[in-house]
């Protein structure tokens, strides 16, 4: 098929159209940014700025939940937020780390429900070049694992050849290999051990008394290392004694490596500050509530056992004794509430949420806006940067927006709803009574309904 050539005028027209569309989109993004800024200023929302770490000071490791892919990144999120576009775009550099090892072995796109943080490698301040060198070596080792493999990938546990799909799954599973690579590369940063080198002529020989083959082998390895020098893989900061902290999402994943260097410190990956605080409060409140409910159930169970033993024990007691019994039960309930204090914790939890909300809208001399203030603010036209017609920064309220009801109107509406409910209940009671007295009438009505549905093709 021959592709038709466009005339020169059409090419020029399309070039001008593309240029105009770029200008319009740029102005639209600027207008959206200005409106967002005006809205934050109106509500008193202050953006929290966190000082950015040095490039290479942190390495973030992500893991695929289904296939156990592992990718390394220098950014905390696998979706980046450019300051100009104001919306996330996929970090294709992360997907580019995964080599093609068969059909559907590389994910088509990043999915937040499948990728999750696996570990975070943190270096001290000023160690950015060392972190970048470690990042490079980890990616090199991971690529070699996925392109160079042995019989553990080709053969299964019984020694039979694996299918192509099973081989692809085994190659994609790089979780254990990545942990071993991290342990190897990071341990190379540790300071060299002070080993006393024993010369060959001074070492005990096999025919001498007190000879130990393990000690002899260690002395020989120390002599060889001192002669040839340390293994050089081009790692910046090797044997510099740089301290490294590794934060794990699951601390048990560190056990995939056989050994770790003395310069490595392991800990759990913390949640965000506000999330961890809220989760701790919720967990504490849930524990207290469950304990209180268990105590209440135990109290009710004892009373039920007494009813099963003697169902008429209440009738045998005088009114004064029953009052005393009820008072004792109320005292036990109060003691349970005093022990767990779940209501107090719930009040404290709500107070914490209120403080977070107040901090979100914190502003000098201004409290949290009331609903009426929010509505009045949304009815105003906030000035903003525009490129054609002036547009309000805050979206205008629709014309059919219902006005707030007065207490009298609310009472009248509630009375109408109550009357409708009573009428419906009365009709249903009459229908049930007639159905019980005249079953033939119900069958006749049912047949007529089915006939109407059949006529309207509703069956």
C-alpha cells in the first residue's frame, strides 16, 4: 500500500496546530496549579517539606508479589510526580531493569497492588557516591542472575527438564538472589579484619604435634589475601568501614543471605509517622474493646448458666433481693469499664483525629472552617491565572444545590416519612391477613401478575 504524501500546506497547518496545542496545554497546567495553590491558601493548608536526601544515599528495593521480580530504585515511589505535569507517570526505568525471559515475563505496566516495598538501604550522610556504586553493582549482579543460570533452573527437583513456563518462573524469582547480592556487596564496605599473618616457616606442619588443619587453612588464606590483595570489583568505598542500615519490610527476608558484615545494621521498615501513630492507637483501642467484650460475655455466660440450672430463680427472690442483684451487676459492669477504659481511649482517639484535622488546616489566627464558611467560600470566585476566559479557581456550586432545611421543614419531612411507613406496614399486615384467610385469592393475584409479566416480555 502506497502512503500518500501530504501537501506542504497541510504539513505547515499541522505544525502550527501542534504548537498551539502545546501552548494551550502549558497554560492549562499553569492555571490548574494556580487554582490548587489558591485553594490551599484559602483553606490554610500548608505543604510539609521534607529535606531531600543526597542522591544515592538511599536505595529502595521493590518486590513483585506474584512473580518475585526485584527492582532497585533511587526514588521512594515507583511512580514519579514531575512538578510540571502535576500527575504521576510510570517510572519506566524500573521496568527496564527486568530482562525478557519468555512470554509474559515482563509486566506490561506498574501496578500498585502487585509491587510493594521490599527493603531500603541507607548510607550515612556524604556517602552518595558509595551508594551509587552499590546500586550499580546490585543491578549488574541481578542481571547476571537472570541471564546466566545453571541446572537449578533447567532441571526440577527430580532431575527432569522443566517446561518453558516453569523455567521463566524460576528465572523471574530473584528474591533470594537479591538478598544474597545485597549482603555480598554491602559487606565489602566493612573495614578489613586485623588478621595476624603467620609465615609459612613459622606455621605448624602436618607432622608436628598440635597441628590443626582448620587453623592451617585459615593461615594460608590470610597469606594469600595479603599477597594478592582484596578482591576488586570496582566498588567505591570498599573496605572503608562505611556503616549501612537496611530496613526490611519483613525482617525474616534477611535470612536468605548466609552471612552479613559487621558494618550492617538491620531493622524493620517503619510506617509513615501519622500512619504508625494512628495504627498504634487503633490497635490499642481494638485490644481494649475486645477485652471488654470478652469480660461482658463471661458475665452474661454465668447468668445464662444460672438460668439453665434454675429457670425460676428470679421468681423465688424478693424485690429487695432483685434490686441488690441488679446493683451488683451494674457495679461489675462499671468495674469492667474502669479496668479497660475503652470509652476513654475512644475519646482520646477522636481527639487525636481532631488534632490532625486542625493541624491540616492550621493557620495563624484561624480555626477549622465551619460548613457554612466552606459553602460561602465555594460560592466565591477565586482569582486565578487563565489563558482565555476567566474561570473561578474553586468549582461553582450547581444551580440545583439544595438549600439547608429549617427545623420546621425537617420535622414536617420526617412526619411525612413516618406516615408513609405506617401506611406501608398497615397495607402489608392487611395483605398477610387476607392471604391467610383466602389462599385462592393470593394464587389468583399471583397468576395475574405472571400473566402481565409474560405480556410485557419481563419473564
